[in-house]
C-alpha cells in the first residue's frame, strides 16, 4: 500500500487507482498509474511511504480483541524509486 506524508500539514494520505488525491493543505498530490502497481506524486513537502502488504494483511487478520496488535512493516520510500516516481506537477 502506498501513502504520502506531507511535511507541511502532517497529513498522511492513501493513494488510489484512477484518482489523484491530495493532502489537507494541497501541497502534496499523488495517484496510481493505470497499471495499479506503480504510482506518481508531486510536491516539495511530499514523503512517500509504503506498507508491506503481506505484513499489514497478517496484522489485520490477527487483530486481537484486547491488548497490543501485531506490528507490521512500513517504510519510507527511497528518493529514487522506479515504482513511486516524483513528478514536477500532477
């Protein structure tokens, strides 16, 4: 799952196919490409993030009734990434 964090407004947005989404202040925008796997984003305040889908899915599947839930793997996407590309403007 790909997300964008805005350094300006501190918003975290999940991106979706066939839709350009933006943070609350409007300085960060992003969306998936038509292939549904690769994405692009814009904004000087943008920090792309990702959840490891298998890890997140397992944490959701084994969500406990009480107590601490399972941890899942998330990471900050590198500046140079072939599947999450920064554009000048979207």
